[in-house]
């Protein structure tokens, strides 16, 4: 059984072909994402899939991870930074172009699915995937299947409000978690206090050295909101494991002090909360897309 996975990003698009072993890549391709228009993007994706058709001959199907929320019923994509996609019948149009089954899913759901099936969440019943990168997103996988919710927005943790009086988010809400817990959120917190521009890892290193008051204040706010945000998810879902991805997930403090802050804010200080780093790294999205191919919402 062959599966074609596509990780469609705002800048890069990656395609893989897998066979019976879902982690064995038969072919891989990466291109700059076509952004000039919807028809041009469909044409680029058709060209990519056509280039590997001779390798994917046994019950081929396509799974595609897209930025933005995905309607679980028709595969249309909304609120995407890849604007040509927005509110088009993307899944239907791509199926017509390719003449093979296509399933379009949110890219963060692909991350959660791949980690649940093949990575740090393997063997657990309920896996919560959280991406802390340029933005913040995630997904929920229950018994090996994506749980996208009735409207396709399950897992959009980044746009849950933690401070109703906080800064305005591009989504139109205020005080979204993404504004505090993403890499850009940490940078914003530090910039507002210091007037300087540093990356999230640099801010973390400055905090470790103990001589930067602004870095210390930034990391304290970050940790407190991380504890609050993840504790709220634990109280609602009580997952077996929480897998973190994205650049911010590389900060060791999340698995030590961050875990402690979460436990402190969960009912009766529950201690059996598992927060772990991902195993598949940048490949999580495309492997998750391939795993979603041929499945139903």
C-alpha cells in the first residue's frame, strides 16, 4: 500500500512516498510553494504527484497537511497564511486534478498524528500535540485517529484567550496564548521590556546566565502562562501524554520547571502529567500527512 504525504507550507512544500513501512521513504521532493494563485497551486501539486505516480502504484492515496483550520466535511481551508487556499473547495478540486483519494488535514494535526503513531506518543491512547514555533497550534489524536471536532477547530490552542485585556491578535481576538507562548510571543515580551531584539533561545540563554533582568521577567511570564494554558487543557482532556514540537520545544525548561508549573495549576496538583519532546522533528508533518492518506475524518 503506497501513501503520498504532502506538507504544504507557506514557503516550502515537501512530498514523500511511503510503502508498507510508514517510516520508510521511497521518494522525497521539496519545492518552493506556489503562491501566485489557486489554480497555479493546484497545478504545482498535480505536477508533484504526477512525478511520483510510477512509484506509488499499489492503492495510492494522498494526505495533505495544510496551514489553517480544515472543514472536516469538505476539506476546505480557512484562516490560512497561504491565502490562495482560503475558503476554496480544496480537497474536492485536488481530487479532481489527481484522480485519486485525497484527505486534507490541518498541518498541526499531522504533527500530532505522526507523533502518536510513530514518535513520542506511540502506545498512548490520547495524545495531545502542541506546536510552539513561530505561531502556536496543535492537535488531538484519540486511539490513533485525529479528533478534529465538529467544526475542524479542535486543537487550535493558540487562539484560546489567557488575557482578555492583552494585545490584539491577528485572528481578531485579544490575549491569545500564541502571543505569549510562541517564539514570536517570547520575543515580543522581551522587546517590550528591553527594547532589544533577541530570539527565544537567546532570551532563554540570557535568563540562564542570571544577569539579564528583562530576560528573567520574560521567562517568568512565559512559564506562568505555559502552566496556566497547559493545565487548562489537562483539566479538560486529561491526556495520556503531551508532545511538544516547534522551535520553542527545544527549551529544556519546559520539561522541568514548565511541567512543575502545569502540575501546580491542575486539580489537586496531579503529578502524573507527561510532557515530552517530539521524536520526528521537522519530518512530523509530512509523515503525519502520509498517515492520514486514505483515512476518513
